[in-house]
C-alpha cells in the first residue's frame, strides 16, 4: 500500500475537501440562523478536519495529541453530527448536547484511567463501537422522519449512514478476531488500512455533499408548500387546486364531481364576534372538510369562506352523500368566542361531470349555480345541478332547475 498511496497524504487531501464542505455549511448557516442543524453539521466537519490533521501526524506528534486528543475530537465530531440530524428531524431533547459530548468524555476517561488503551485494537473497538451507536441512532431517526418529509436526499443519506454503521460494526469484530500489532502507534500502511481510510474519506465527503443537497431540497419543498397552500387553513389554495384538477378532467370518463361549500352568514360571524373568531371558524371547517374528504379527493379553500372539494371518481349520488355528511358535521361544530360558543352551518352545491362534460369552467359554473340555489332555498342544505331537458322548466335567469336536499 505504501508504494500505491501514502496514508498521511490521503488524510491531508480529504481534510482539504472536508474543510470546503465545512465552510459551505457555515456560510449557509450565516444566512439561515434558525436552521441550527446546519451549524451543528458545520461544527462536525470542522472537528473532522482537525482529527484528520492530528491522525496524519501520528509518529511525528506526541502520542497524547495524535491519539488521545485526536480520537476525542473525532467522537465529538460524531456527536455534533448526531445532534445536527436530531435538529433536522425536529426531535431534540433537553439533554442532547450532553449526549453529543458523551462519546468524547467516555473516551477521555478510559484513555486516562485504563492501561487497556495502550493496545491499538482496544482503541479501535471502543472508537468504532461509539461511532456505530451514534450512526445507528441517526439512521433510526431518519427512517422515522422520512414519512413526514420524503426527500430523496434523506433516503440516500439513510442508506449511506447505515452502510457506514455496518462497516463500524465490522471493525469492532475484526479488531477482536483479527487484531493488529497492539504496540502500533502510527496507522499501519497496509492495504486493509488504506481501504478502510478510503471508505471513511468517501463517506465523509459524500455525506457532506448530501447535507448540502438536503438543505436545498428542504428549502425548495417548503417554498412549494407555501406557494400551494392556504396559510390559514392548510388546504390547497385556488391556484394549486386548479393545477391538480386539470389532469383529472382529461379523458372520456364521465365520473367525477365538484362540491362547492359556503359557510352560512360568515360575515355576521366576523362582524359580531370579531375576525379572530372568523379565522377559527374557517380553520374548524377546513379541518372538518379534510377529515371527511375521501383519500383521492382534492380539497381547497378557493376564497373567503368558500371551499371546494373535487371527487375524481364519484357519481353524483356519492358526491351528494359526501357533501351532506360534511354539512351535518359542520352543524355539530362549536367555535370559541368571547361572547360564547358560535355554531356554524354550510350550504353545498354539487355538480357532476356527467351533467357538464369534463370542462372545469362549466363544472364550476354548474356547482356555483347549485350553491346559489342551496342558499336561496334557506341555506344549510345540499343542492344538485341538473342539466335542463328540452321540456324541463328553466329559471328566469336561464339556469337549469336544481334539486335541493
């Protein structure tokens, strides 16, 4: 291995790449101070750089500096890395900073009190064992978090750290079964040690690049959610609703229905009880709509107190059943106000693609006509759009006769 690759040279080279990642992370953190995970990751990479330099100097620098201090710094780096992922997933606890320092503290205690650490194999077993524990906890945390934030970089990071944790478990076992010369201080310039350092170096650089990608993907996802979501209710906003409903209207299938909802007398709620109460009413209805909406449906706040629900595969009868269930659930709501609890009712207009053809403008106009009929008939009811037959009576404004329930 010595004729192929010099280990200190490898360590210094990787230290330069790691330092670049450290600076990149700290620069990003300087403009996003609320993202504390970035600072923890930058700190971890900074400590890793220091470790690589100290380890590269083994045999030239004092043993206490290149072995005892170097490995303590390395374990502090693992702790900072673990802390960063805890902050990234939002699962931090009050003792996390102490836990992050625990590996380094355990190492220093053992190094100063136990003669066992004079054996390189014992040092390797303890070092790799603590590293394995940190990385195992990171993997568990990322697996749980992936369900809430399914970023591609999170999945790839989980695989990468899991593979590296498996390597650390192997090192623990190999240090016991196939030990090195226990009196070695400098790293042995063997093929196995070289490959081990190449794996660790590749892991460090690749992990840092994934963190930079992860930060970018999270920011892009957050901006997209803000752009697509109504900030008060958490439902899709009108623009995103129209983007999602468009592809669902393509094709010859006549199934599908649109329901429009309008909270009855909402202006009087605002005027009588104040806008904070009105906001709570909107949020309460939105939560009811989201809870009652079928899995494949698209719910949205399309403006003011008006909401929409598109059911891609529903018949008109199925849509009416959904609308009436939401109407009844709304009647059970009670919104807190300074003057007492406020009850709500909602009017619903239902239009089916089978009556309007798969055109959103026609579908929306039909549902809006049905909603107007429900409000005109006394509110707190469901009205259905029916396209007029040649002999069917027509309202004075030209709209088709509607059926109210």
